[in-house]
C-alpha cells in the first residue's frame, strides 16, 4: 500500500495563469516596439561589454521587431514548458525559472563571441526548461515526471540541433548554455520538489521503526495450530475408546476394570445351594 506523504504539484489555474502573464508581457513589449522609434534590440546581450550587461536582465523579453515569427516560435514552447514546470515542480519552479534566465544570460555575455551582434529572445530560457524537465523526469523514479520527459523528447526533441552553430543570426550559444543549465539544475534540485509516493514500510524504516517479523509470526501460528490439532485428535481418540469399552473407566490415565462378572457368578452359586 502506498502512502503519499505530501504533494508538490501546483494547480491548473497557476499552470495557465503564469504562462499567460509571461506571454502577455512578451507580446506587449513586441507591440510597443512596433510604434516606438527606438530599437529595443539595444537591451539585448552584447558579449564582453559593460553595455551588454543589462541584456542579462532584458534580453529574454526582446524579440526581433521585423520578424514576428521569432516571437511566435518562442510563444508556444514557452507556454507549454513553463506551464508544465509550474504545475509539476511548483515548489521550485521560481528558482529554476529565474536561475535559467539570469545564469544563462550571464554565460552568454561571458563566453559568446563579440562580433557586434546582440543576443535577444526567450529561446535560451526555453532550452533550459526543456533540459530541466527532461533530465529531472529521467532521474526521478516518479512515473508522471518520467512521462513529462517522454513528452518533451517527443514534442521538442528536434530542438537539440539548435545548440550547434548553423545560421549566423541564431544565438546557438544561448541555446547551448540554456540546455546545460537546465540539466545541471535537474541534478541540483533532484531531492527537492515532487517526490515519489512511498510504501508504508519505507516510511517506517526512515523513522527507525523495525518491521514485524512476518515469517516468525507465521511459524508461531503454524505451531499453535498443530498443537490445537493434536489436542483435538487426542480427545477424539479418548472418546472413541470410552464408547467401545463401556465397562472400563479412566482414573489418572489408567483403566480400572469393574469386576461385575465375578460378583454375578457368586450370586448364581448361592441360588443353586
């Protein structure tokens, strides 16, 4: 019997609300940029420059103002993966999300090649969430989370090619560092968040409670049953013996014969005389 000690899952409302707020923010910034004369791309990450440090905070919010598909392609996986994180990893979702956001941006700023290009977009965080959900579900012995791992592989498995240099305009460094951070966070938080429901004996073992000696109890019950059976058989045999020998009685376990035949013979002799 499994005994679930607690649940770390969130609610369906939270899993819908938080991704909705995130998408609302991303699309609001995109729409404002369409009518604002200044390019928000300057708030992206410019590697190895003091100016580019602000991009660690703002770059995931900025998308190409001339390519709406940049934001569209990020919106769906951001919604699905962030919602999954909030629901299944409710207690650690905020830590995973913001560490992915800031640490991924910092590594891009620190390591990426400085060629005058700004790194923008939410894709780095998406790769981190995908890496975390896949790895965490794999290393945890909890079927719902293992199912999430299979889901991530099935739906977003092709994202793996995004960590390799392909097109110059794609920030493959952000994808690579995002994925690595997600995997590392999965191991870092492996003992936190949702737990596999435990058997009662596992809980008792953790509490130092010795389990009952079931084999010893079974053997003792067999012994008692055998003794009871022997007792009933002995009583039955004694009753049978008394039934077929009516002129015998048992005193202290030894038969004593009543010599009524001798008395009868003496009585007959007296009559003849």
